[in-house]
């Protein structure tokens, strides 16, 4: 291993037991050692994501071999190189898609799942990118095959995923629709590139989409709601449309009439990110670097930061996630 001088221990956040935000507590743990093809990052910031909340609740256990410490993304400085780690040198500023362990002062990541921090971005902004950008790219553009000139609907537009999807799809030439809860979130989403923002508290997104598209429907939908949204999504899709699932906040068990799927030749698909192989994630990283990093470097798209909490107040960050009032990403400063 090649490294600079490192401490033996670090501060990290542990989940004392499944429960509310208060179960997140600072502890001292050994500084991890990078293995084959891995780098050790001294983190400056870490993103907070919905899967972290599910892990805290005991509903999303880490896959075998992943750290028990929550945190799926972070940004900082490379301070050690494991055997065979390529593409980065000691001292490089990087952001990383992590298998876990981001709520800590140091974290290990596969070098292939790291990306350079674009010019002009703060480390807090960089830490808010990997989980959402990897997720949006692989689901909307790989699985959903969204192309310039098509129409796109993302539910939960005020979330980290939503603000990312709205910007990315708009910048790459799609006409974007999104749903939000509350009128106060409409103008911020329009400013990010949404053509029409639908307040689900006062409007029926199916009727709005039909009116906006001349009853044609949208080409691609990214949904993390599930439940009764499944049939409603099918109802407002265009012929040959693609419906992509990444979560089911209203439940995964649904009763769906599939006749419209047949008649409109729809594709229903979905994926998870954390359990995919290093090589699969590396392929997504390469696509992002080619297609999206120029947009970040130019400032055309930027991660939206809602609130920044110190690492020791991870509980406060999760309380902010739980109240669902955030717009964009919640981040821990380390």
C-alpha cells in the first residue's frame, strides 16, 4: 500500500439499533485499509440519501463485505492506494460511489468507482453527486433510453434524485415534467429546467400529462413511489414508453391491469445500484465522465444543496430527510 501518514482511528457514525435519527451516534473506528484496486479517501463531505434512512430503520442491510457504517457517496482527497489501484494519485481530489462507510473521516472505494471533482465545484457539492448521478444515468438513459426530443416525467422532483434527473434530462434535450408536493417547490424546479411542475397535492398528474402532450403521453417515467402510481403511470405513457422503477415508497405489491402495457407496447423495468458489481458501476462512471462531466464543468448543471450538517449531527441530517421538506441534497460536512 502506498500512503501518506495516517492516524490509526477515525470518527464514524454507527447505527446503535434500528430506529429514528437518534440512533445515529459518533464512535471511534480503525481507519480502513484499501484492498486490491481500491483507494482510501480522507473525506471532506458525504451525501445523505434515502437508502441510508432505510438502513437506519433496519430495512436495507449492507450487502456482504460492505461497511456497516452508512453512507454511499463522498468527496475528499486520496491518501492511500491499494495494490493495483489505477487512475488516481496521492493528493487527488475525488468523489466516489461507496459501498458504504461514507459517514466517516476516511472511506475506502474502488478506484474505478471514483471520478475527479470538476472545476468550480465545492467538496460539499461534489459529495452530493455520485449516488444520484449514477442512479439517474443508469436508469433514465441506459434502461429508459431517454433521447433528445422525447418527453420525460420524474416523480419526486424536489428530492436529490429528482433535482438531478430534471437537470440532466433537460440539459440533454428532453422535455421534462415532474411532480412535487407543495406550491413552494414549483418555481425552483422550473428554474432547474422543468417544462411543467405538477403539484400532486392539488393536481392529478395523469390529467396534466394528457393535456400537456395532446393525450399522447410521455416517453419515459422515472418513479420511486410505486403503489397506486403504477397504474396511473401506465395511463399517461406514450406508445413504446418506458417506465423505470428505483424505489417503492408507497409499496411494491400492486394490482395492475396489463392490457394498456400490451396495447401501447410499454416496457416496465427498474434496477438497484448498491449490489451491482464494481465493473458495472465503473461503466456508469465512464459514461458520466463522457456525457455529464462537461455539463458540470461548464456550470450548466449543478447539484442542488438543501442543508449541510456536521458529521457529529448525522441525526439532524436524517431528521431533515424524514420531514421530507428538503429541496435537493442533504450533506454531511466532515
